[in-house]
């Protein structure tokens, strides 16, 4: 083989699963982790016991702790948590490459989407976004998965990236709406926390279905205000991802909400976890952005209150249900 053509920045569960999926046909993949001991373990044992112990990794996955090793590759997938993306990309040597963003969140403090973070820290890169309903352990196991691959450079970039990423069990669909793909992934994390709370309070399936539908209305309202396309948010990276992560404890954000509904504080629920529940960081900045634009996002506001610990879950839900009655379909500002 001629060596790897694709690198993955971040060896958490999702980065490791993507590495395994892409390497499933013998493609060489270079996987970066800042943890040198983890890189050594992956190379020696063919397993990431810290983040994805269930997956046996192909021989063509090689891990490294040296980010500069990825600098010469024509395509990189950035799979570090959203709050660390800027610092990691700042350490990556600049280059004219395809950079696919796989983190789902909004940067705390700045309110930047990941596409904006990447534009500032990797200005020579051609940005794309990979997002959709994806549990890492299922992707690593080769179970069928479909995702959105949104390309800022349009069809030309799609023609470069889709052959590198598509596999029989991993099917990307083309979009040119990177903003919509970003917003769908970020907002659904917050809504998944809310659905976990419903489960923790034993409020039933009716309540969860209602929350998914009304949460989607909030996602659409916010997304359209930022220039996203409605059809993007109704697709895999919006509604599809929302349905998945609002329905299973395999979702870190749903599990966080479940713990909040059962009476734990956010600090207790998040302590000792290797993986990151992105919705916890995204919720307050999303709420701030919505307020600044005069947008109503009551479910997001309720999640913020729960994360702050300002009221018990049962009280927050009661107040949410007591809001004034209104039409289901309203014009989106």
C-alpha cells in the first residue's frame, strides 16, 4: 500500500469507530490521540479499551501521539470534543487539505459553530461536516449507518471525500449546507438531555414523543435564523440524529438527562466519565444566542435550569407544561 490518505484527529469512541469503519476494506488510517499510552495500546492490542473496548481494530489502523504526522495527508476528520477543537486545530500545521468536522456543539464563550472555529484556526482548509444518527459502537461493528456529508466546496469536494468515507455499511448523503449540518448536531444534544429527564421522571412515551416534536420545532426555529435549510434539519443530521439520541442510554446526553431526572446534580452525573456529553456545554451558549435573537427555545431554557441546579427536575417540567397555550405551527422568524 502507498500509505494512509486519511487521518482522524481524536481517538475517542467516535473517532475510533470512524477509523475502524474506514479501515474495514483495508484502507490505511492514521489515528491521532494526545494520549501516548493509548496510542501504544491501540497499536499493540488492536483495541481502544479506554473509549471503545467492544471494537477489535483492523491492522490498517495506526495510532500516533504526534499531530504533525497527519499534516501531509489530503483529508483529515476532526473528531475531538467541540470545546477543544480550536486548540487542537491551532496545533496542526496549516495546509491545503479537506477538513471534515465531526464534533457536535457550539463553542462556549465565543458562540462559534465548529465551521467558524475551523475557518479561524485552519484558514487554508476546505471545510466539510459529517453528522447524523451514529452510535459509535454500532458503526465500529459494521452495522448499517447513514450520515450527512455537507461540503462547503460543493460537489467537487464531495467527489474527493465520499470515496474515502463511504463503505457498504456507512452511507453518506450529499449536502452543501454546512451550517444546517452543524446546528442539527449541536441542538439535538441539548434536546437529548431533556428526553433523558423525561425518562428519569417516568413521564412516559407520550411525553417523550411530544418533547421530540416540540424540540425539533426549536431546532428549526434556531437553524433557520442562522441560515440553515429546513430540508437539512429534517434529514439525517437534524431530525434523524434527534430521534436516535432521544431514545437510548447509548447517548451520553440522554444518559445525563436520565441522571438529572433521577435527582442527581449535573456535577455528580458528569464526574468520572471518560466521554463528553456535549449538550451540557452547548445548552447555555445556545440559550444565550437564542435570547439575543429574540427566539423562543423553552426546552433549551429548561435544560439550562436543570444543569445549573436552580430547580428540581419535576418543578422545571411542571413549569414547562404550564406555559401559555399557543398554535402548534407558527411563522419562523
